[in-house]
C-alpha cells in the first residue's frame, strides 16, 4: 500500500476500530475511513453495538452529514465488508449503492458466511478492490485487535486470556487466603479495562466461595458488561452471592453456571436468581472445560477473560486451553502461599509450558506482562484470511 497518505488513512481506520474495543462484541472491531480524490477525509466511523450500524455504514453516514459526495471515493476498512444478512444488511451492498470507486481492505473476514464473498461482490459491481498482504503490519494490527473473533470463527472457541495478580515471587494469596490487594489501584483499573474488552469473564466456585466477587466492570467506563461464567461442578454457588447483584450502571449481563452434577432443586433455585445452567459433565464429576469452550463459542464469546484460583488455572493450562497470560507482578516478596497455578512437579525442564512474551511494562507501581502460549492450537498458527 504505497503512499504515506494511504497508510495514514488505514491507520486512521484502525484508530476508529479501536473505538469499538468495548462496544461491538460479539461483532468484530472494525473501522472505516473514506477519502476524496484529493486525499481529504470525508467520512469515518466504527462498528457500533450488536444490531447497530457497522463501520462502513457509519462512515457513509458521516460523509452525508458533512454534505460530501462519496461517488468515486476511496474507502479504507480494517476488515472485509460483510456480504450476508445478519443483525444488519450487508455492508458491501451499502458501498455499492453509494457509488464508491475503490475499497482498500486490511484483512479478509474469517467468517464462513463472508470469507471473500464481500470482496467479490464489490469487484462484480465494478469497484476496484485492494486487499493488504496478510503479513502487512496493518493487517496484523487488525488481526490482533480481533483475535477473539478470529478464534471463534476459525477454531469455534474463544480466545482464552488468563489474568493473574501476584507478588514478584509468584504468590497470589497468603496461606490464610488474604489476597486483597497484592497489586495497586492502577493495576486493578487496568485489569478492569481488560475485563471490559472481553465477551465474558470466567471464575471458579472456589473464588466465589472465598472472595464473593462481583466480577463486573466498575473501574473503567464501558457501554456493556461482559457476561459471567462460573465453573461450579457441584452447584455450590450461594443464592446470595454478590455476583447476582446488578453490575455497574445496572447494565444487563448473563450469568452462566457450568456444572457436572445434577440437582433439580439447586438448579431451579439458581435459575430463579437469573442464572442459566449449562450441564457439561466430564471426568471425576468435574466440568468438561474443553466442551465448555465449544459451548461458549456457540454463544458468541470471542474473548474469555479468566480470573480464577490456582487450581482452576492449572486445569486450564494442563488441558492446553489457555492462549494468553495477563500477569501483574507487585514489587514485593510474600513467600509461601497460593501460587499462580498448581502445575507439576515436572521431572524435565523441556516439559514446561512454553510462552512468548508479547509485552511488558509498568502499570503504576506494578509490572504488567503479557505472554502467549506456544503450541499447535495457538491462533497464531492460523494466518489472517487471504480472501
């Protein structure tokens, strides 16, 4: 994509896409910029909440509000315009009807209902179409922004991000269970920002019983609350648990309790509190975590944010179900206590779980590290669509 002006336009489209980060779930985060023949930006927009306008329609509407003609204009969009009727009409039809001259696309849509059809519809209508190479830095940026959407479309399961707060020596709670707060306010606020971008937050019954958390988003502004998933094999969730309280702003969220054992009375009582029960029996009367991820993918969960105890963390990691670690380390040593996980003990160094650091840096007085799990199931094994 030669030309600094064209690169700037796609970067502006990506900036628009980032405005959908906490908004568009379960739809992808998409931005769109429209430029005139002389390179002026005449329209821009990003995907709204599910059921609302997509980025292309928002940008066309913006151009109309500016009294700008888009006939023959160039459209820069971070993901292939949709070609199917979902919650909204096809965006490629809106671009065709508007009479644009060219569409530059950062990345093909992995959705089997689209996957090249949007680009072909545009070409069939006589519109010049340019798709960036899959290894282009702007294509990769769009892919990374939509890692959960790609996961759900390609693997049929969410992108699983596990958040852990610990001391520098890896302690997440003292022997007496005290864990609030190991990290500081800035790290906790940042953690809420990561919650806000997820479709759902997951925890285990141990955390519910020990900490009675709400697990909603309170410390940052958000237009929507992520759903809540509780892994509760024996249906032990208290009926007065705080997770049933209305979340911040009284925004509606769904509560999904995944269980293995059956208890008609407990199920009815929890359903009366507003929970949806998902029966997923596995071995040893535990929830089948792999089957749970498939079910969450079916429920349109793109990114799953895990905040659990060391035992459930270990189960996820041991079964190869984690894609990314989000770790906050406090500048203190707490000695023995609960660790990040209860993996091992291993006999060989080569048996350890291999990671790739993707970022690190200070958050207030603490350190935030992100790392992706390496392995055959990691989404980085799946290149962006080249439709």
